[in-house]
C-alpha cells in the first residue's frame, strides 16, 4: 500500500488535506477512487484513506485509523561522522529503525559543509518505503565534542572504535532495561586517538564491531541492526 506523510494540522475529522506534491504523486500512480493508501501523521498514527470525489481534489477520506507498526519501543539515535557515503548510511539507518540521525565533523572527515536538507528528503523517502511511523530528523552538530555531549544524553551511548576490544554483544547483554541508545561511528579512516579520548571523557562506552574493519557506511548499519535485534526480537 502506498504511504505518505502529513502534518497533523492537515487532519480534520474524517478527512485529510494532502500536499500538492503528494496529490500529484497519487495522480501519477493513477490510483482509482476505491484504492486505499496510507497517510501517516509522523507521530506514530496511520490513516487508511481513499480519495474523495473529484470535486474535492487533494482531500482524502479516512477509512480506518491504526497505530503505526514500523516503530520500536526502543529509541536509537545514530551519530554519523561526515563522509562521502552519507546518502546510503542515512537511507539504511531509517529503514533499520533509527529514531534520529545526527551528522558531525570528525578529524578525518573530508572538507565541506554539512547540508542536511537533501539528507532529510532521503530520510522521508526511506520512511515511506519502510513503513515508519515517524520521519527521523536529520540534524547536524558543529563539532565532535558537541556530538558526543548530545550522544551521552541517552541511557546507553556506544562509541564504535576499531581498536576497542570490548565486544558490542557484551555491552548489549547488560542493557536489558535500556530504552534509549546512541551509536556513534566514524568517517573513512576512523576516529583519531584524540577523538576516542574525548568520547570516553564525555561518558560514552567504546565498543568493537568485530575483527573486520568495516567501511564507514557499513559500521553504523551493523551496530544499529545489532541493537534492534537485541531489543526487538
């Protein structure tokens, strides 16, 4: 079933006003008046809808309301060092259940400004495709230190570092009652020793993702999948 997102302010009683972009997309899809589609309010509620009469263009009739099934009780916040592979990492992080995504500069990040608008659009499309109940926010922090300070707000903050010996599984085994996680991964070339020291000083827990060196777009997905497996299945 096709999926769209809307602001709750567009929901009025038993109808939803679709955005011009979404209505145009529905017309491209050539959905029949009796065909159903889903509109999510971005806050965990799904509305099964169908188009109203032709004289009410852009208005959808609500057939059924239900709780979104694509959200976990666990909130996992992903912190990605700025790299050339952000598109893929953001897309797959949303599919795997990331609650939010924060981009930050690292010592080994390539030069360039962090632009979140395009990444937010990627997150939106991934949320539609994967049946999410929210669109994870993609934001940026000005420095590694700011990102680490934000990451430790979670009950468990995981700093993925290739020289660490403590296995992620051992840390997760002690997180049975944890409801908020943060995962921080580095750019091409990994984190520097100085960054590792800053992360530990901030209160993060260093973990290993195994004996193999993962690419910067693979590491956050491996860690996120492990956390979701540990908490959801």
